[in-house]
C-alpha cells in the first residue's frame, strides 16, 4: 500500500485502481469493473444501472440489500424490493417466475433479479451451479436483468472448486468484496459490461464514492486477491472444526459450508454479550441465532478458545 503508484481515480488515471479493475474483470470473465468503497455501494450501483425508478427488484428475503443496506435501493435508486424465498437459503426459479407479474398499470414492473452467493444468512451456503444457471435463465427469459451479490464469491469458488468466471457466468453484473474474508481493509468492486460500468461510474461520483488517490486501497485489494495458498480453505476447515466442536458439546449447529458457523441458542444477544466477555466476537443474527465467522485473524488457538468459552458459558 505504501509503495502503490497512484494517480487520481476521479479523473480515471490511477494506475493501481486501473490494474485492480482490469484484474477483477478478467478474473470474472466480464468486460469492466469499478472499484467502490463498499459492497453496499456496489449493490446499490448494480440496482441503479439495471432498473428505472419505480421498477421492482426481486431478491431473497434474507438478501443483503433487503436486510442490511439501510434502505438505499429505495432511497437512491427509487426501486421497490420484492422479497422471495421464505423457505431455505436458495431462491427457486419457479418462485421467481411466479413473482413476475404481467404488464399492467397496477404493477411495478420487475426488471432485476438479485442473487447472493455465498448466502450470508443462509449459513454461508454455496449455491449449486445449476441453480445459479436456472435462476439467470429464468430471469432473462422473463425480461429481467440479473445481479449476483458475490460479497463472498471467493468462498464459493474455493468451496465448490469452480473458477469464479464459471460461477458468475450468465449474470449481467457481479458485486464482490476485497474486504471481509479476503482481508483488505476497504473496498469492493462492481463488475459488468462496459455500458453498465460507465453509468455506475457516474452514479458512484454522484454518491460521493469517487476516491482520488485510491490506488493505496486498490493495492491492498490486489494483494487480497492473490490466492495466498489455501487461505480461504483454511478458514473453511477451521469453521468446520468450530462447528464440530460445538456440536459435540450438544449445541445446535447448522451445517457449515464455508467460513460461517451458525449456532442456535436460547438468547442470542445474551450469548453475544457473554462470549464477548470471554474475548469471542460474534453477532446475534436473530433472537436465537448466533453467527461466528472465521477469517484470517483467527487461528487454531482462537478456535479452541472459542469452543472453551462456549463450554464455560453453557
Ligand atoms: C457485507 C455484505 C455486503 C456489503 O458489504 P459492505 O462492504 O459491508 O457494505 C453485501 N452483500 C453481502 C452478502 C454481505 O455480506
């Protein structure tokens, strides 16, 4: 980061940002990319460039733009979100198609489907490849554009042993985070065709997301994108070890697919508080559900300490 060659990305001439955008676009097999401050902005731009104000966006009820993006899709893109999938982590193409209503003055026209992979609130589950394909085919057949929220795309890539460009093939845009599991301090990308990215660049500027000498941040993102051996696979193995350890102690552990462990408890917020007093940071994702995430700052000793903390509290 300290040695990054920088320019002014608001003028489009920061060489490190350019290199990051070209790298992630190539990795995903798409034409162009835009470096943005957050995954939230990447999703908002994706929605804004594939819809018109007053349109409807179909997505899972647990999807990030519906649950955790402060209402930005309505606030800034002027769309209505239509949540689907009240059972299970994955969207169902039949449910998507039945949610697309015929053209009629009474309805907001559905023009975009958003799919999230891995599924954060779905236990970090990885979409089966054929389900992704069935979803974008169904959506495109009904005249909708498609966006993949791949905040944790590279976890899905590692867990499924399928290259990123294969997993995202067929989607019109992809958001992916260099932060979180990949370990960069800041940054995400929106990846798509040249036309959508050109429009997204203007919207990013309007939202205050143009960042001048952002090559400093892009350098960290480029470093995070390097595979670093089996880093993510190690996280997944540690998450499984944590899940297995807690299950052995009698805790109600959901299947562990990637780097997340969801545990059923009697009182989520009370457990979050008690664990934090034992030096274990996690989130209560609901009144009776805890989410523990394994990442590059969690080693084997940390997993053991977390299991011990559960033992002491429980
Ligand atoms: C974290 C997350 C985002 C948004 O990322 P931020 O950088 O925190 O804004 C988007 N989608 C999913 C599924 C996420 O988990």
